[in-house]
C-alpha cells in the first residue's frame, strides 16, 4: 500500500438553501417540517433532535463502510481530501439520486457505493404528506504519508 490514510474529519452539513416545495414534492432538509427518520432515531423526538440523530447515524454509517484504501496509489499528496455527496430520501423512504464529486472517480464511486448501503428511512413529511428530501454530505479525510514512510523504512 503506497499511502496510509487517516480519517481526519467527517463532517456533515445540510443544504441550507431554503427552496420552496416544487412539483415533485421536494423540500430542503433545512426547512422540512419532519425530517426523514433513520432507523434507531425516535419519531417522537423534536425535528431538531431528529436532524441531529439522522446526521450522526449517516456519518457513523459512512465511517464504518467507507474503504479509505481506495485512495491508495492515486498519487495524492499529504493533506485533506474532500468528496461532496448529495442524495435524496424519496417519499417512500428510499435513497435515490446519489451523486458524488471529488478529486478522483474511484473516490466518487466508493462514496456512492457506501451511500447505496444506507437503510430505508421513514420519509420526510411536509404539510402532512410524505415528500422527497435532498441531503448533502461532505466527506473529508486526511492523507498522511509519513506513517507509511516510517513503516516502509
């Protein structure tokens, strides 16, 4: 293995663009009345607590399943690498529309693979109706070649 990788930060943000409900019944995560509910989050909790629970569970899922060794041999220097992932939880609770943008197609493919493994959600609700909710997830990790170089010598 050419590089040794350490996850520096997995941070989660939501789309803060407050766009109106459209013809497809899509509502932004930042303004949804009831966010999609991840398995293990209690539907009786407040919306802000559910947002936090969902975000934490998604991050935990990604940390558990993302194979950081995919970046091996891609020639990245020491430092942070960021992959932006966007997906939607549709009105049936399924994860759809997964897209990733990063410094290499192999990293994008790995991010998409991991998001496809997310369990089914209880759909988000707006005005008493199930709606589609877009979600943004920046994945940030650190490449640290120094640890690899020490073990190689």
